[in-house]
């Protein structure tokens, strides 16, 4: 059962061709700078890497190119597009409409369109991805997998903002949370390792965008991102939690429009804004080792914020069986994991400094034997979840 997984962004798209039954990754890639110039990086299996630089004016041409590469004599992994049995799309915002993945119908597209005001950068590109696939591969079913769906189990007391209630009922103002597919995958791996159903897990998805999620008995009960991905942790270029009073203050002081202040908080803040060096944490860690004070402060702020969420979620759940680190920073930075966990021994959270430094592929434990809370690194695999959901929904067709 081959599933084509597509994550269409405004000027890029990521794809994977996966055997959903065996989890075998046949090929994957990334098309960037669509409409600007165009670059396609394609990988077959673990070793074969190809790069194509050529004009890619539209998303349609990008997908056509990917399909050609998958089936072309020299680069092929399948003989014909007909071997693709379904297409799974990553959709950022499913609002309150979608609590799980669903087969794409005209009604589903209409609902994703209705949600554009909540995800103005992402949902239009996601819809475009679906429509192009319908045009290029009309006989193949499409499935929508939502970043928000896993968090639809959050109880009201954890998703409402403390503002007049009518703004929830009339304007859908609430926390939705994102990275749901990743939080689901990682917590589900952890549930299997713990081998118990009534589990209390905290997942730290720390990448360019970052969020924390409290998962009780396999269900999201609270998460750090909100109405938009701007809330919560300090991220590559996002400020995360901030006093709402900052917004009118800065708008007046710097004469900014609402779009400009959003741009400031989304694209100029976070690791980049405080360090003044980069949004890439590797560069900031390097600068801090070379003595740069602002980089040191950035790292402290980043870790303190994660710690704050960890402790608050452990409190909400009345304890924590396991903490999982995932995504670019969570999987690769022993420094950040150490700084986050250090000082939490009083809660039964004991990191093993040596295990934490070992770099290995796959799920791995990094807590001491004596630690009441297990600490794990679990590499995320959102595409596999999308492929499996797509398979489950389309296999009888
Ligand atoms: P995205 O959210 O775009 O998918 P990733 O999950 O790939 O992002 O994470 C990207 C982040 O991971 C970058 O800030 C990068 O600096 C960070 N990162 C990757 N490897 C390391 C490392 N060894 N140490 C620290 N940070 C790392």
C-alpha cells in the first residue's frame, strides 16, 4: 500500500512515498523556492541523494516534477503513478470541525477554506496541494490529516482563554494547539514503551517551531501553542508567551500596523531576536561557547520556559511518568535536554548525563535507573502517522 504524503507550504513542499503497511520509506524530498527559481532535493532510501535546480514557477509544476522523478527511468522507485494508492495531506488547521483525519470531499475542502482566517499562511497552501493532486491524479483518494486534531480532546478549562465567553462561541477564539501529529506519534511510542494505559506523558517538540503537550492516557489535555502557533515556548523566530499589553505599547512606540507587529512577534523574535545572531540554535550555542553574553541569555530563557511548562503540566496531571524530547533540538541537543532537566530531581526527574550525550538513531532512554520519571529521546515521524491514517481510511476502497 503506497501512500504519497504531501505537506504543501506557501513556497515549498515536502513529500514522502511510504509503504504504509511496512513503514518502508521509498523516497522523500523537498521542493523549495517555488515561484522564485526552484530547487528540488530528492532522496531514495537512506543513501541516494539528488538535487535538481530548475525553474519551478508553480506548485502544480512542482508536483508534476516530483511525480516524473518517482517514475522516470533513471530515478524511478515506481513504474507508474497508478501504484500510488492514496495521498495523505498535512493540513495545519482543522479548527473544531476535525477531531481526526478524514477522506477529502468537497465539504471537507469547504471547511478547510472556512478556517483560513485562523491559519492564513498555511491552509490556502494546503488546499492548493489537495486540488492539484485531484487534478493530476483524479482516481486516487485524498486524505486530510490535521495538525490540530490530536488536541481536540483538551477539556474546556484548558483550551479557553479568560476573555468574554461569547468570543469563543461567536468567533471561535480558543486554544487549538499544533504539532498534533508529532505529539500523537511520540506519546504513542512512549505509551508502548511504558506498557500501561493510564499514563502521564509530557512531549517536548523542540524544532524551529516548538510546543509542549501534556498527554494523559494517550490524549492531549493541554498544549503550549494557542489560537495560532505564536503562543508558548520561545522558538526560532517566535516570541512565545508574552504580555498582550506589549502589542499596543510597541504598535504606538514604533508606529506599527497589526501585520507589522505580527511579523515582529512571528519572524523577528525568539532565538533570533534575543541573540541577534541566528534562529538556528546551533549557531547560538556556538556563539555562547565563544563567550557571547546575549546567546547565553537566549539559551537560559529558552530552557527556563520549557521547564516552566514541564512543571506546570506535571502539576496539572498530578505527576509525570515520562518526558519525551523530539524534533531538531529535542533529538539533537544534549545541552538543552540537560539544562531543561537539571534542577528537577526534586520531582523525581533524573537525567543520566552520560546516556544523554550518546548520539544514536531511534528511541532511547536518557534517564537514570533511579529516576521515577523516565526521560526519552523519541525521533518524531509525522509522515508515518499521515501515511497510516491515509491507509486506514482508504484500504477498503
Ligand atoms: P522544523 O520545525 O523546521 O521542522 P527542526 O525540527 O528540523 O525544525 O529543528 C530545527 C532546529 O533544530 C534548528 O534550530 C536547529 O538549530 C536545531 N538543531 C538541529 N541540530 C541541533 C544540534 N545538534 N544542537 C542544537 N540544535 C540543533
